[in-house]
């Protein structure tokens, strides 16, 4: 029976391919890339062009989230110094190098990227290279002018961090009173200006939410879906809490933010409901990930992830650039763009050593952009491909 179904699938695939079906071409590209990532991860060498470059344009931030390592950076008051902030011309050169490597997307993040007065200029530099630009922000300093600038720029997507629907809880996590209301106002301002400027409600930039799962917000996770669906938000990305953002492999489940043992049932219940919601509307919750990823979060908070089953693509699927030009993976820097070219760093011996460290990771952090459950092995790669193709026909 299974053979007949597979034959049927192959037949449809064959026809669709020769009819130049765009969706099939897209699925085949994903299949090819997953195979390349799998080989890259085994051999610690990048065979695939990374999906994305993430640039931390500054580490300055107006908030004080106790869950963020940035607030503990020594000499935080010096973070506005030029040595910690790539200049606009340096960023222009980096955008050119990103384009040269074939990377099609850039995420501008921080700290708080909107603290850079030249942010829209940086966006334009990337767009000039034909690169799509997304930004992440805490949303709290978006005033009318910023909202108008964002709406009239060609930013593709803006992802806003909100961790709870309860303003008090959200503001405790964000380290500043009033953060929740300001972020909501920021989202509404962008939506308003988008409509005025673009005249069409669903034009760019689209808006999404990042939510870190911690002990204090478990009761809110599911309600956020309905709440944000009523606003002009297209996605929520639920992220696991990491205890040390400067080295993701350091996990401290004794942290007060980590869900306590007695709260694990509440966590399971929330995850089960999110899985069901994702089954009915796969694009709203963690749209770039397989459903298994959400389920894995239950194991994550119990420290039960089977390391052998998790394929991390850190230093392979995404180039991460710090505000001082460091190119980094979860364990630190493996080169600096003020001293060497991006491709020189990416294909260097130090990058190879970093990827070997990734391979030895004992504490998978499940960060949304680093792991791919479908790349676990050749079988999972093909299963995810055929699963997606089956849904199409
Ligand atoms: S808003 Fe973001 S960068 Fe700023 S302190 Fe909070 S987590 Fe860190
Ligand atoms: S899963 Fe990857 S990114 Fe996360 S800690 Fe391990 S090696 Fe680092």
C-alpha cells in the first residue's frame, strides 16, 4: 500500500516538475539545501549558502531585561563608542560581501537597533544590494516618526519582543515599567502608517512577535495567539529561554526564569495547545519550523533532549555579525570583519574549529534559527520533503 502511495507521489512530482510548477521547484530547492546542510554539519564545512545574515548593529539598549546578557556587559555605558559600533561605510562593505556570498536575507538586530539613527540608511544599503531586510526590536521606542520611516522603508518584516499579555509580568521581564504598552503602541503605529503610506493593509513590513518561554509567562502563551491575531500580526515565534546568551551551551536550570518542576505540567499543557493550533494554522506559530520543534520544548525544559537527534546548524545556516565586526557562533567569535573578509572568515580554519565545537554540543539550545529537526538524517530530510509535497496535491 505504502509503495503504491509513494509511486503515486513520484508520478505527481514528475508531472509537476515538468509543468514547471513553482511550488515544486521551491520544495526541491529546500530538499537540496537540507541535504547540503546535512553534509555540511557532518563534515564541518559549509556546502550551502547560509539562509541569512544576522547583524547586531549595536549592543546599546534602552531596556534592562534580566534575561539578557547584554545588561551584564562590563562597561555597558561605553557601548556607544565607535569600537563597539560598525560605521555606516563598514556596514556598506559588509552588505556588499553578504551579497557576494549569495546570501539573500539580512536580520538587523541589537541591542535595540532603532537606537542607531542611521538604521534606515543601513536598511537602504542592504536593499540596494538586492537583500531582503527584517528587523527585530523591543518596540518601545517606536514613535510616530519612527513608525512612518519604517512604513515607508522597504523593510520586509519587523519582529517585536513581547513576553506576556500581563503588562506587569511583561515589564518585569523587560526590566522597565510601561514596556508592554509602548510595544503595543509601536505595533499599532507601524500598522497605521503602513496603511496610510502603502494604501494596502497587508503590504510591508509584516509584523511578528518573539516570546521567550519562562516560568512567569506559561499561563499566557496560548492566549497570545488569539490576542495578536486580532492585531495586524502575522506570526508568533516562541523561543526557549537561554540562561547565558554569550554561550548558549551553558544551561542553568536553577535560574529563576526556568520553569520550576511543579510548573512543568502547565508547560506541557501550553505546548500541547500550541501544537494543536499549529496543526490547524501552521503559518502563525513558529512558521519556519516543523511541528516537532514545539513538542521538543517539553524535553528542553527537562534537560532531556537527545543530543544525537538534534542537528545544530550554527555557523552554517546563518552568519552572525556582532556590532564590533566579530563573526560569531554560540561559543564565541571566529574572526573579525575589520581584519578579514567575510568569505575569508567563513571558510577559515577557525570557522572549521567552531563547527567542530558545535558538533560536540551537549546542551542543544533549540534556538529557532540554529537547529533543523528535519535535517536529523537522510530519512527525516526525505520524509519532510514528501510530507510537504503530499500536502500540496
Ligand atoms: S530588549 Fe533585547 S537587547 Fe535589550 S535588554 Fe532586552 S533582550 Fe537585551
Ligand atoms: S544547539 Fe547549536 S547553537 Fe545551541 S548551544 Fe548547541 S551548538 Fe550552540
